[in-house]
């Protein structure tokens, strides 16, 4: 980088030269002292210096960032994992212009276990830091309500908002309601259920939410056998009904080998300006959480960089402590005590494929929503992709495609089909009888029809296509080019 590109060059170069060779987080600030980018590094000195070493060889977006840097701040941490976590928190706090935009989950529901005597369990979209326990967020509200329904059927818990303090219960300030009479509550408001018994139901409910269905089923089986041994068959039957509910829920949830326990699965689908990352939480072979995030790219980040960022954010958000993470490719990212697995075959590969299907469906759903709001969005997206892939200078809104044919060397003909704004324009389709070529000569035939077609458009002053597609090989292509040259 030269002084003309950034007047703070000497200042920035001095900072970069003196940075420690330690893991940490760096912050780029503009001339108004505003944070415009936050990054993490295994080696702060090496990473930050790379921005200024060869500016002409880096991408245009990164060059634009570098030209706006007026100052650099940094924080040294103990490990690369700490750097990932700190970077994620700083991005959320400051939302720098040049960082990947991480959507937060304010609109997604959580399961709340309220911090109160005889806690209630209910869905909420407002996370209040009052000591209550929250599980989520749930992108799939149906899964959340399935869990809540299962808990209600297994463990009758109150849903009223009464203040069930010992003082109020002893003073008999409350009366049981209809929920008690229909069996949905055991009446703690009148002291008909002890706090110990209620808390045991809460603990079992937590295990269900966490996905520890196997341990609950095992405990229920043991309880059922105890009742049966004591010939308390009515109680044994009630426990059996609870077991049946759990098995029914489990049969719907289990997608792979139940021995796959406490695993996080991540997949990514990069797009031009976006990337979608899907997360699945698996306990005992059952998927208990599914969540997809949308990342807005800013500096042409690689899929590896984006996936590592998403893993850090999602695991922190969901408070995941899974000792194994399934990913589609290798990452330069380590988490202490965690194994990264890239499955090739077997049940873990099936889980990864399921995650990849989910992220594709999410992308398609987002595209459909955009198309409903903006019908031209799909057309523009396709044409922009074509323009980029074919290195064109303008959108190929008008495309014409040519092919030749003959019957065993006789009756040579040709056809042209036309697309406008990605849709077939059948009124522009043309059929050509070959006039100047004798015998089966594909090259000469292509030269003739291309010349005839565009000679006529030029004479009529009609719009010309931005893209012409020739069916054939280099010979047909060269013949078409020859006609264009002859037409000027």
C-alpha cells in the first residue's frame, strides 16, 4: 500500500509491525473512530500485516476497506477458540459495516422454565434475564409445541400465574381450578402437591427438552416394574401410558442410529452475496433442534470462514456443549475438547445430507419469498449469474440459440429459438432452409444461417441479442464468428 491510497499508512504500518504474534481479535477504525471491521487471528501480527503488504493483489472490496482504516486496536486472548468467541460478540455489539451480517433470533420462540415457586413451562419470544431457564431458539415452532405437548401429557404442571409461595399456600389464599379437576394439574395451590414432587417433574421435563428421552424411558420402565411388583396395577398402567407417549414421540424423531448421541451437525450453502448455514442438534439419534441462519457476505469470505463464524455464533447462542461436530469439509478451527468429523459413509453421512437438504429448502423458500415480493428478482438473479459466469459486460436479456440438422446428408435445415428475460419468446422462433450449401456441411450451414439472421436484423434496425449460443464444436463456432466478422 502507498501513501496515496491511505494517508494513515505510516501509523498503520507501525502498529502492524509491533503487533504480538499471539491469537487475538483486531478492530479497524475509520477517521471518525468508528469500528468498521472486526477480525480474529491465530497470529495477530501476521494477519493484520497481510492487509497492507500487497494491496494491489487483494480483492476490490478488501482494498476499499483498507483505504478507510485510520486506526487499529487489538485484544490478545489465550486461544484461537477465545478469539472466535470474542470476534462473534464484538460483531454483534458493534455490527461493523464490513463484517458478515449475522441475523439475531428476536423473532424466534424459546421454551421458558420460569424462575418462581412451582415453575411454569411455556413458549415465549421475550428472553428476560430474571433467573429463568430458556431453551432454544426454535426455528421450527412445531417441534417446540410437540415437546411442550409431550411434557403436558407426561407431567401435569400448572399453567396459572398465581404466586404460589409457602405463605400464600398455608394461608389458603387459592382454590383449585378446572385444570385440577380434568387432571391437567395436581393442585399445588392448595398444597395437594409437594414442591419436591413438582420439582421432580420439572427436572424430567428439562431432560425431555434436552433430548435425553432414553434416560426418561428407562426410569419410567423401572417405576412401572416397581408398581407391578407391588401389585399397584392402576399406577403401573398410568406409567405404561406415559411410556407409550414417549415411544410414539421417539418414533417420529429418530432419523439415524440411536447410538449417535450429543452431536452438532453443520452444513453450508454459499450464494453470490449470501450464505446459508444449517444447524441440527442430535441426541440419541433424535433431532431435537434445527436452525438455519443467513449470512450476508461483505468481503468475499470463503465458505470455510463463514462456516467457522456460524459454528461459533450458533453454539454460543444455543449453549451447545456437544463434544462432536459434523461438518462437510475441513476447517482451520479448533475447539478444546471437541472433535470435528467429516463423514464419508454411514449414519453420520446421512445426518449431514439431511442438514444439506434442509439448507437447500431454506434457500428455495427465501428465493420464493423474494419472488413474491419482487417478481423480477428471479429473472435478475439468473441473468446476473449468467453475466458473471460468462464474463459478459451486460445482462443477456435477449438470447438466441442455433442448431443445424439434416436427414442422412439431405434436406439440410436449421432452427433458432429465442429467450427474452429468461423466458421463451416463441414469436421470435425461426426455421431456415439452407440455400447456399450442398451436401452435409455443418460448418458452412452455420455460417449461412448466422449471416442471414443478423444481416436481416441489421437491415431492419431490430434489437440484437446480447448472447448467441451455437450448438456444435469449435468448427461451428468459428463459422458463426466468420459471419459476424463479415457483417462488421
